[in-house]
C-alpha cells in the first residue's frame, strides 16, 4: 500500500477556528423547519422567477406579515364598530330611513 501525500490546500490551521454559523443570522429572525404545500412553494418560487430573482422565503415571510397586519386592522375596525353600535343603542329606530319614522310620516 502506498502512502498518500497531503495536498497543500488541505494543510489548514483550525487552531483558531470557532464553532457556529459562518453567516450570522439577521436579528429578529429565527430559523425553523416548516412543512408547506407544494402549491404554496411553487407559487412563491414562480413569483420570484417572474421578478427576475429574489428569495421566495422572504416573500412567504412578507405574505405572513401582511396577513397579520390585515387581521389586526380588521379586529380594530370591528372593535370600533362594536363600540359605536353599543353607544347608539338608545337612538336605534330614529334615523331618517327607519320604519318608525316612516310610520309617523304616513300617520300625519
């Protein structure tokens, strides 16, 4: 059996190496593993391809953030409408188009 000489590029000094990722993660982001439908991945990959490049994972993240913001906006509007309706409880039926007002006009 013949001895194999180490190639020059393989003489790497790892004495000062550190463990961990080579690229530091962005602050405020966490790496996870998630299962998505193939149709979802195909859609976002196609959007990136039509745009001429980019990151489909960032698009998925943006879509999720948009959904959260829309949901919170809908909840805020619902809360305002609920408060307005509860405050107008004593005035119900007295608007210009209400049936009570229409009956009064007919009776005159």
